[in-house]
């Protein structure tokens, strides 16, 4: 009998050791480096990383204040913090099963024994009083409890990275809204100047029509241009107010307070951030969403191990110590003490596929977690490549448009000089100014897109997390 018990215990221990879970991220065929084509020569010289508080690199105190407020007050971040508290509580809840349970019990039982029973007093009626402490402990030989604890721990780590992903998303939204607001402020100024110019052109066209120097078609064309810019200006002002409302929501302020802040502040573009020309692809491993997906994959592996452990017996040790008496007055006398120690083994025989289904469910969730991890990594590389393409194309377009602006400014200066010398009409000056202002509007749009593309790139590589 003793040999059988030793053999039985040894098999338990060997199985427990065989329950080791391999936690390896899948190998993916991805580039080893992330480089900008436009900075290829410089990229070969050095590799750089962004600062942790990357938004401060823009040296814009207003932007810094908005981001810091959002990190403290944004509801999405606070919700993510609450999820962390839930996950940590679950780790402690599940981990408590690894330790003995100590409890107490008290009972009063009134009973009558059968007259036909075997005992000292058949047919008697009496009351039993009992007070005791009890201890219960499950031997985790097959790793069920430890697997559950590790799964909850990895999910806790996943929620930490999830919180960082939410932070990065909120910071990106704040920065994009801020840069959009900067663009809208400047575009409103340009559009107001453009409207003034077009109204002057319209007035001149009307005078020419009255003098018989222009036909009605020219006048109507000038009026339609005024009306078009008026609509554009209204749209820009509406978008500006919506952006202020969005910023207020993101940083946890009232729209009125945000409007007051913007009204008192002269908003100007900060200096564009100098992005690193070359990054090792390993930098993407810092992305919070990739880290969260990886930790969830690890947790799912332990879910499978925990489900498989359900096939095997549970061994529980129990013990009780206390007092028991048929007289309440004698309950705490020395002779009323009792104790017991017991071992319990329970295991499945027939459950109609319940445990098998639980294992299959855990394995299916593990496959889902694996595919989600692979998708997250591939999506990250795509986002980085997309952002680099956007940045390179926008840089080229901005350079081309700035060159065109120089030409239009020269044309405007020449037109103004010719008008002052009496060589041309004032209408030519207004036409050249209209073209110049239209190009400035286009440039403001491109600048906003460029700044937002920088934010997109920063978010794609995981920011400073």
C-alpha cells in the first residue's frame, strides 16, 4: 500500500512538472529597420529614439499644458486605470487559492435519535453545541491554480499596456486637434483677407459694368467667388469651434473655458519635430498595443494549461479544531475539545464532454490571441510605412507650394509696383493677391496635414512608451 501511495504521488509530481507552458512570440518575416527614404544618407550614420515625453520636443507650452491636462483628466485614461485596478484585484483573488483557507464555524443542532438505532441512548432527544476553526488547503500538483494565477497576472500586465495604448491614443488626438486648430485659426485669417480682396474685385467689376467696360457675366462671376469664400469662411469658423469642443473633451475642460483660453492666446505653429531617420524594427516591440496583445497571448496559454488540469483529481487537505457539547455550560471544558484531519481526492469520471469543451474553448481563444498578436504587429509595420510615405510626400508638396508662393509674392509685388507707377489697373493687384491668398490657404492645409502625419508616425512607433 505504501509503495502504491509513493508511486501515485510521484506520478502527480511528474505530471505537474510536465505542465510547463512555453511562452514564445511567433517569428514574423518583417524588416529589421525602419528608415525614411528622404533621409537615407543620414540614416546610415545613426539611429535615434524619440524622447519619452515626445510632445515636449515641439517646445510649445500650450501643447504641453493640454497634453498634461489630458493625461490627468481624460475619462478614457481614467477608465483604463479602473481596468487596471480590476485586473490587479483578480490577480489577488485567484492567487489567494494557493494558500490555506482558515475559517470558523458555530452551530446549534437539536435532534432525536431513532429508537431502532444502535447507540448509547436510542430514542433520545438532545441538543449539540459546536464551535470550531477549520483549515482547508488544495495541493496544486497539476498546476490548475498556478496556471490561473499566471493567466490573471499576464492579463494584468496586458491592462497596463492597454492603459499606455489609451494614453498614446489620447495624446495623439490632443496633438492632432491642436495642430488642426492652429491651421484653422490661420486659415480663418487668410480667408477673411481673401474675402476682403474678392469684395474689392466685385465692387470694381460692378463699376466697370456700370461704365460699360465689362459684361454681366464678369460681375456674376466675381459675386459667386465672394459667396464661395463666404461659405468657406463660415465652414472654417464652424470647424474651429468643433475643434475647441473636441480639445475641451479630451483635456477634461468645459467648452466655454477652452474658448476663453483660445481667445486669449495667439496660436502659432511650433517648430516641426525632427524625426529620427533610422529606427531598429525592435522599437515597435515597445508599442503598447503590441505588448498588450503579447501578454494576452501568454495569458491564453495558461488558460489552456488550467483547462487541461481539470482532467485530473483535486487533492484537498482539511482540518478542524474546536469544542462540542450537548450542554452549553460544558462547551469550553477540556473534555469538550475535538479535532480531525482529512484528505479528499475528487476527480471526473463522466461529465459528458464538459472538460473537453472547456479545453477546446481555451485553445480556440489562444488561437484568437495568436492571430490578434500577428495582426497587431503587421498593422504596426503598415502604419509606420504609411506614415513615412505621407511625410515624404507632404514634404515634397510643401516645398513645391512654398516655391509657388515665392513666385506669387513676386508677381504681387510687381503688380503693386506697376499700379503705383500707373502702368496697370488696381484690378491686376487684387487678382495677384487673390492667387497668393489662395495658395496660402493650401499651404496651411498642407502644414496641418504634415504635423498630423508626424503625430501619426510617432503613434505608429509607440511614442515614448
